[in-house]
């Protein structure tokens, strides 16, 4: 379900300050262009989040799988520990709603 997150007028989250550290901590262990086969743990081959451009192609998918906002808290991803906190998921929703700015 979409989180309904919106981009705050005082948005300060960027790929460098938030996106990349979040994705490295929680996503690229499966969703990385350097992984293939069983190492991807069933992550689709075209869902690679090791660049901001890769993320921008799947903003809605990421929001519906891992972000939090006023309409939904999505915890399907990542499927194993470590997992983001609610606050991190809310920041993810905001960053995605802003279009994943660099």
C-alpha cells in the first residue's frame, strides 16, 4: 500500500546524507548490480539500488515495500535483520516522495 508520504517543504534528505547509507544498510545486500543468482536472494535482476538512478526507477515499489507514512507502514522489505526503525522508514518515505534527490 502506498504510504501517502509527502515531500516536506524543508526537505534536507539527499542521496548522500540519507539514501545511500539507508540503501547500503538495508537493501543492497540483495538489490545490487554486483550480485547475481542465489546471492540476490530472489530479488528481481532489474531492481538494483546501488545508485540513485536505480532507485528512481522504482520509487513506488520501494515506498510500498519499505517506507512509512501517514497512510501505511510497509515492512515487507528487508525480509531479515537488520531492519530499519520506524523513523528511518518515515524518512525513506519522505525522501522517495521528493523524488530521491541527490
